[in-house]
C-alpha cells in the first residue's frame, strides 16, 4: 500500500510518502532554498512528488492533506473519522477519496517515531490551527481547546517581538528572537503577581504592552523598561503552560507536546521539570505535520508501525557522494582548535530546524569572540545565543544536565567557565548530546577533544539569516564562497580559504 501525506498550510510545506516498505520525508524549503516555502496551489504537488520520488498520483492508494480549506478550491468536506474528513478538490487529478486531517490533530500524531509507548495525552500549542490556539487530545479525541478570541501564545510572542522592534524575513521567526532577547530583562516581581490574576484564556491581556504601561503608570519609565516587561510576561506564560499540563495530565503520564510554541526551549525545560515522560519532537512546528498525517493513515489502515530511517537525519535532500575519512575529520578538528569557523555538510539533513551535526556551522566555544564572529557570518543579531554539541559521556562535567537531549529541545545551566561562546546572558545553553547514533559528528567531537581537552563545539545551522538550511552541496559551497567561513567540509571534500597552520 502506498500512502501520501501533504502539509499545505500557509508556510513550511512538507510531504511524507510511504512506498509500501519505506517512509520518505521532505521539507520543500530545503530544495527550493526559500525560507518557509509554500506551494502556490495544490496542483503543484503533482510535480513535487514526481521530481522527488518519480511518483505519479495514480500510484497512490490514499492521500491525506493538512490544508487551510479557506484558501483553496475545496468543493466539499464531510466529517467521517474522528478528527479527519474527506475532501473534493477542484482540478486535483486524483480519482480516489482524499482525506483531510485537522491541523492540531496532525501535530498531535507527529511524535510517533520517538516512543514505543502509546501516549495518554497530546497537547498542541501554536499561533493558530483549526481556528484555535491550543488543543488537548486524550485517546485520540479532542477534550479541550482554546478560543482564539482570547489570543494565542504564538501570536502573542510574535506581536510582542514586533513591539520590541524585532524584524524577521518571516513572521514566524520573530518568536524565537523574543525568547533570546527576554533573557536580558529582569523579573518584575510585583508585575508578575499582577499577571497571575490572568489565566490562559486572557493571553491577549498578558501580552498587551498596555497592561505593562498601565501597571507602571509612567509611560517614560515603562517604555524604557520593556525588557523587564517581556521577561516577566515570558515567565508568566511559562507558568500557564505548565498549569495547562497539570489540568489535563498526571506527572507520570506519557505526553506528547507539539506545535510551534514547543520550540521554546525555556518553556520546554519547565515542562520537563514536572513531566519526565513528555515527548517533544524536534519537528514540533508545522514542518512535522505531514508525519502526523501519515501516522493517521497508518492507524486507519491497521498497518505495522512505521520506521523513519536514521531519524532525525531523514530529509529527502541531497547527501554528499562521499563520507569524511579520519584524516579529513582531523583537519576539521585542527582548524576548529585553531579558532577557525567551518561549515559541516554530511549525510542527509535533519528533520526540524535545529542543526544536529549534519547541516552545521561549527566553532570553538572557548573563544570569547566566537559568538560575535558566527553571528556576523550568519547576519544575526548579536543578542542571540548559540547551541552547543557535547559528547554525551562528558556532558555532566560541562553542563548541569539531568536528561539525555540529542535534539536541542531544552536549556541547561553551563557548569564550566571556559565556554563563553555558548553561554547565554542568563547562564544557560541549549545543548545536543552526541553519541554513536551520529558516528561522523561524534568522531569530529572526539578529535577536537583530543586536541583541546574540550568535548564541546558551538553548533548552529548551516545557513544565513532569512535562508533555510543547505539542501544541496552546491548550497553549502555558495554559502562558503559568499561568507567569511574559513572552510566547508562536504563529505570528504574540503573547501579552504586559508590553510595557514593546518596540519594532518
């Protein structure tokens, strides 16, 4: 049986195909090289699947689509199976029944590759999906949801960022910048107590700058302490998210948490402190919804559980034709130890927005100027921090860790004084713990550790601001040529601008 799942919302279009044996996943921005790319019409998907997998629609037994039905020529929709329905799409050349899945339900089902257990609760929080800002599912049934008239956390972060003067190529990139910037403010205890009068059904009031201005009652002072405002608001919203979990889940429950808001590593950490069995996928934003759709088709057709090979390095993008030999890895480690900044393009790309060692820009985190240098290369704001990759067996010596996090989903406090490049202003870092599941990247960290006695690398995504991660080797070469990167490693190939002090 061949199954196709298409996520065709307003941004981050992605697709998942089951060929009867193997599962394939692709986010279109990687090959289109347009950040948060979306197809202009549903007909364009016919060409996409043909180009990606030499596949014709007529070969597909069932199709499911996560789509904004108000933006396409949907002729009719009928409720049939829990949170899904059937569609008729004007001009779409597929003669069989087309299934539609609710956006939040596709989020809820998207974590299947991360647990052998059946989660008891699915919590989804984003900007807007299915005309609501959050949803809770139990036993695959919707049991609670928010009212968008009361605001949403995703939109609240975006609008707060705009008020703070933050800009981005796509509005969905603003919230992540707010998460970084709020750390520069201080918690205003009296304002926090005031905000505790509002619950999750008053998100619009919590995020409103007028709430702050009225509380301070002096426009000059309030306008000049906006970092304290957003820091306190951010803290209160984190409390409310934990409260939502407490309302619908028990501490020992197996819970999935997804939606765009689940990319906030600070809030994720607070949730994880209360719920040890929470599962947050690295693809928690909309780029993971085709994975939820394919899971719905699997359940419907009573198929065995799928396997997403080499997860999370599962993009159907272009991997190098070679793999790096040990001498090549040693050259990379030596360059990093000498203070160089390198690009690292290996294997298939990661699912999700985090660089996890296959599409990375890497640097020595011990250098005081490393964050400034890499932010300049990426054309990012200087207040934004970087994540770190650390050898799992050394993580507890360098960071205050209590879980194994291979996906950069949480923050931890930095224990070692010699990591200024990855230590944020609040003393934290988002880390990826690296073991043999990515043997090439682990070998690079091992070689760097042999030279420096430091098992940590600054690791950020292989792109510049406003562009997606490299999806072709040519994208990596172009980034190398157009930036001040010192070198680019693509498989076993090395592109070097300066070879001073490089030895095998």
